[in-house]
C-alpha cells in the first residue's frame, strides 16, 4: 500500500510539473508575441496572443497552377506540408491581390510584351464573343494557394475570420486541409464573404487555397469589358481584391461607418457613428465601444463612449451613438469648387481595458443630391442634374477602365488623377469595375467625382425575373451590400446605377435592400439609357453615339426619331450623356509604333476595312455611310472604316502613315473639343439644358485605337488636348450652330476684368474680321453665352477663327478653330430617324478642309527654358506671315511627360508658352531635348 501511494504521489507531482511547464511556456509565448507585435496607436493594451487586426494573405506571394497539371488532392494542396514545385510564383499587385490567370502567366515571363500586336492572341487564344471561357487551357479550374504564419496562435477568447471580398468566377475555399466554403456560396466579383476559421487555425504555418472555377460574365455576377477591347481568354478568372485574415477578441465589430446630416447652408453637420458589435462564442459578454472623430486640421477630436452587453444567445448588437453636431465643418468639394478636407473615424471595442478590435477610415462631409430638370414631351421625366453641397455641377467626365488583366497599380491611378485634372474633367464613371480602396482614397484627395454602376451586356442585365434563381437574388443582394459598405464613406462617390437596361423587379429589390442596409445613400439611377422603374424615377440619362460623328453633331437638337424611346444615339448636347463619344482615337506615331506591328501600321493607313486587333473582337463594321454600301447595322467597332472614311472626305487623301496619323490628330482634337464645348454652351439652356457628359472613354486597360482620351502608355494624342482645351478652368469657345462666343469659369474663384476677342483669318494668314467685347464679372461655375458673333465668310476655302480671352495684355485662353464654308450635313432621316442601332452619323455632305493641306509654310522660333523641379517650358513664336497650324511639342526621351497644352495654332506674330512636367529629364544627361512640328512646319529639334 505504501509503495502504491508513493507511486501515485510521484505521478501527481509529474502531472503538476507538466501543467506548470505548459502554463509557463504558454505565458512565455504570449509575452514574446506581445514583445514582437508593433505598438498600438491607441493607449489601450492589446489582447495577448496573435495581434488583433487585419493581415492581407499572400502579401509575400501566391502560388498558382492549373488543376489539370496536378494530381494532388485539395486537402494536400491546402496543407502546410505541400511542396510547391512546378507552381507559378505570383507577387500581389498594389491592392494586395494575386490577380488573374493570364496576369500570373505574364508575371512568370510567359508571353513577353503581351500587348504588342497580336501577342495575347498568339499566346493564349482568341475569344469571339463575351460568354463562357473558350480556350481549353482556362476552361478548367485553377488553384491559388498561399501560406501564412500566425506565430504562437490565438489566445483564449480570440477569434479569426477570413474575408473574401469577391472572386472573378466561383471558388471552393480550403484551409489547412479542410473545405470551409464551396462555389455555391463564394460567387460574384463584389460579394463579400466572411468565414470563421478560429477552430482551424494552428500556431505557426497555415495554408489557404482557392479552387477558382472559370469566370462566365454571361452567367455569373462578375464583370467583363463588354465590347471595349479584346476579351482576355481567361475571362479574367482570378482574385481581384485582397483576401485577409482578421483577428479579434471575444467581441469584434463590422459595418462601422458614420452617417451625416448636413444643414442646407453647411453651417453644421450632424454625425452619427454606427457599428455592429459581434460576439464570438456562447458566453455572455460585456464591453465598451470607443469612437473618435478627428478633424482635418488636427484640432480637438470628438470622443464618444458607450457600453455594450450581449447575452448568451445574441451573436451581434448594433450600436448607434447619439448624433454629434459639428459646427462650421470643413466641407469637401470637387476640386474645381473648393478644398478636399477629410475627417478620420476611429472605433475601438474594449473589454476589461484590453482592445479586442479596432477600425479606422476617412470620410468627407458633403451633401450630394440629384433631381430632374427640363421636362418635355420627349423627356417626360426631364434630365438628371447633380448638385454637391447645394450647388449644381455640370458633370464633365469620362468612363475609366482598369488594366485588362485587373492588375491594380497605385501609380496608374495617380496618373489617371493627373490626366483627368490636367484635362479639366471633374468626374470618372466606373461601369461594372469597382476598384480597390486606394482608388477611392486617391479620388477623395484629388476632388474627382466617381459615378459608380453595374456592368452592361452580361449577367447584371437579365432580360426578366424568370431567369433569376434564389441564389442569383442572394448574390445580387450580397454584392450590393458589399459595394455599399466599401464606398459609402468616400465623398468622391456620388451615384450608383444600372447600365443599358433598368433592373428587373427582383434585381431592384435585392440591390436596394443591400444598399439600404449598408446606409449607402447616394442617388441610385435606374439606367444609363432613358428608362425608369415603378420604384426608381426616370434616369434622366442617355447613351451614344459611339462612332464617328462631325463636330457640329453635338450642337444639333433632337433628331431622335419616333421609335427611339430611350433617346439612344441622338444628336445634341442636351441632357445628361451617360456614355458617348466619336469612336476611334488614334494615338501619336511614337505610341503606335510601341504596340502595332509593321503590318498593322501599314494596314492602318492603307485599309480602313482591316480588323485591327487593338480595337475589339468585332470583325465587321456597323452603321451607314455616305459612300459605299452598308456592310452591317448596329454596334460593331472592329475596323476604323467610319472614322477613316470621314477623314478622307473632310481632309483629303494621305500618302503614308505619318500623314494619316497627323490628320487623325486634327480630327480627334476638333471632335472631342466640340463635344465638351457643346455641353458647356447649352448648360444654361432654360428649357432643355445640358447637365452632364461622360466621354466614352478616358482610357483603356491596354493599348487601343478605340475610345481613348489618353493611352495606356501615357500617350496624349489630339483627343486628349481637345478635351484639355474645352475644359480649361477659364475658357472661351465658339459655337458650331450660331457662331457665337461663350465664356465659362470652372475655377474656384470669380473672374473679372476679362475681354473676349475674335479674329477671322484666311488660309493666307490675312485677317478678315476682328472684334472685341467685355465679359463682365463671372462667378465660379458660371457660363455666359452670346458675348460676340464674328463675321465668317460664306464662300471660299477653309478659314480660321481665333477666340482670345484676355485680362489686359495677358492671354488667359487661346482657342483656334478651323472651319469650312461647306456645311456638314447629317442624314437625319436615315432609317426613319430611329438612331438606336446606328452609333455613327449617316452623312449627306462632309465639310471640306483640303485647303489646310497646302497652307504656306510657317516659321516658328522655339525656345526651351532650363528644366526646374521636373518641369520645362517651351516658348513658340510664329515669326512668319502664315498661320502656324497645329503645332505639337514632344519630349521623346522623357518619362511620364504631361503637357499643360499642346496641338496649338498660332496666327502670324503670336507667341505662346507651354509647359511639360516629367519624371525624368527630357534628354540625355539631364539636357532637355524638345521636338516641335506642325501641319505646315518641318520638325525642329532643340537641345
């Protein structure tokens, strides 16, 4: 007996020793974790164990492989013991996402220079139409996997969740050898899914994997590029947004944001902080929620605090703080109307003095409203008019596209911001391509408005409710709620809506439910066409045209036809143009040579029927033309036929690539300038006003000949400078309809002491008419019409009209037009006036600019200033008796060059200075090298 008691005593001592050792080891691990973790910004001690907060998975890299190339089971692929031999190693983009399949292959040196010529087609295949994946290589699931280390593991009471913001396609989700979600759940580009993984995580290395099923934008609620470009053969299957691991204590938070109610005069703002406190586990919990609102100027913050109790059977509780009134708040404005101050919201959940979760975001105080104006028989609801902080805004923007492989770049977004502001635009539209958070942060800081919306021409545009399943309705709801939560506190975002078609009743209910639950309170627009629903009022917007139209087209009024109830492709600048442009935009010669092969360059000027790969996947041409039979009706943009046909009849034949490209710059410049100027001219029409224009498109995600104001390589062709001239902060323009002068002030401050002058000059350089008139005081955002009407010739060749805006001897704006005495006549009666299926202008007669091809030679003196702080000025002086027509300055050796003005025309004796901003000196050894050329001026190089 005594021996047995002794043995039991020894065993008990050993057990106690093991327990103590384990406890000490655990405490040491916790202490080590706390020592290794970065210090918290808040003066509250973090919970011990894995640090609370969010960690992006795969920040150090992902592995990608086709399921056809591996026999490993999902449980093996998602195991920490898995060997990654033979897998593609992929670095995440600037958003923290691994991207698409083709993006992964290109990153691994497959298909170098993928955007040159037809390389993408040769490497990966060709897609003939939007829909399911056609290329066999991408028609099978692909694996994405990554490992991550959580150190000592979770402390008692800590919880962990993996957040998937959406996938391009559908995905089975695996963690540490276990499936945690299936493609039935994880589907949709924007539907966020939060998966609790607390019980599956282990100390140290963990493995996460996705089996990505091929994306089908026709059947899945993802996205595509419609007819904007060639279709990537993988249909962009992949991961566009970062996937993250979030660790909290027993109490966490979600859906944290601030609601605002602003006084009409902006003298005060009532802010309400809201959050949802989550309880993990089945035990009752008590805690506190701390909120802090910090003003932009660093002044004293507003601090709020409340307690929260959740019973054992409660998984969450919504916490809504009492409203806080900010007197005389710092108000956020679009950049052309004011400053962009941003407040900061911090919300922290605390238990027993320990932080269990924290969240931070910025927001701007501003009020966005929209209403319908200009009601008429053809527009029973009127036109969409947006206002910010009680002031009407003439939207002058364009549609923006992401990289073709959805690779997010902070630098590319910064370039978009710089280009948009340099062109004087105030808005971008995102159709079905919601961007990572950094994009909206940059727009917030830059004061650029964002018009969000769903994609056209795919699953987001169902023909009826009958094809929508309960699962579809769930994904639509989850997507809209996720979109609302992601974008609601960004002051730049001012609307969200549908594209070509209005939503079906089921789609509308699910979407509005998601938006409402997210407190996403921007105006919701029924369609980009002129449509409505029983719930949503008339959209007040219209689409098209998309192919070549003459500059005068934008000044016509009406001509929609009795069958065109959606007002698609109609003429004129009246109303809100949600997406419209004049089709093909030809880059500069230097840019063309970077992405077109010699054969394609040859076809560019010799064969307008050639299906250029760098337009889109449509091989035919659409619409009707003056010369030659129509070869197809409707939307088809695979050739440059309509553009080149008009170019030849207006400017005459060309003899080589160089002359074709130069004439194309002229045509693009005058077309884009006229479009924006027409909307400015008629913004004050009391009966049928212009309220907004979204140019189709600002940029594309690859080198393109179709719908570009600037190229993916930063190229700034004639279309870019046409937009930049039309939207200069203080600008004088000449209308195409009645030859009267309009002056607009889109700067922040008022303008005074301005005079406007017009000069009519013949092709021989002689002045035919010269008039001057005072402008009078001009408030910010004010447009004044009918200030002057120059006398223009009725006969003879083409002529020039210069419109000068002056303050004393200083030239504020110089704007030169080339006009023809031959009227441009559109065949408005073609096809019975129904323009729905014809995105271009059928012509009866073209203008005649052939005389501009034989202008007397001009002599231009070029003086280059010393480069300073990444800028160089170029002074151009026309020292001849001839008009110096369409002068272009370039800095061939510079990187990321941006000109404030270019493609300018100088009358005899005139001087103008333009400025280039660049990232690297325009020339070797820091010495600037500038080239200047023109239609009637040989190229000169100044070193």
